[in-house]
């Protein structure tokens, strides 16, 4: 049995036939993977900018509310910026 991890040259004309049903599922999946990678690359830059701005404003804690979700950002001199996501209760709940 051939080792699937070995890099072998493909013989022209010996490619496996395409399966349209799988191709239709795989294409959007690959797109999502690419988007996630771009976001993962951007996250450290944005987090560093938040940390720097909080430092400039002399803030150790900041809560950002977005509808029913709050993001609590905390910075310290010894640790990296951290945040926790929590659900915000509506008044009267």
C-alpha cells in the first residue's frame, strides 16, 4: 500500500476523477478556512492596539457591551491583555 504522506509526482492522466457533490461541499469549507486564517493573523495586531491604547489611557479594565454580550478587557503589567465574554442580562430579567 502506498504511503499517502510521501510526495510522489502525479502521472498525467492518472488523477482521481472529481466528485461534484464533494467539490460543492469542499469549496465553501476551504473558503471558511482561508477566512479564519486571515482573522487569526489579524487578531494579535488588534489585541496589541487595544492593549497599547488602554495603557495610554491608564486603564486596567474596560467593558465593551455589544447587545446582549459584554467583553471585559483586563490588562496588567505582568500579563498579556486578556478578555472574557459574558452575557448581559436585560433589566427586569
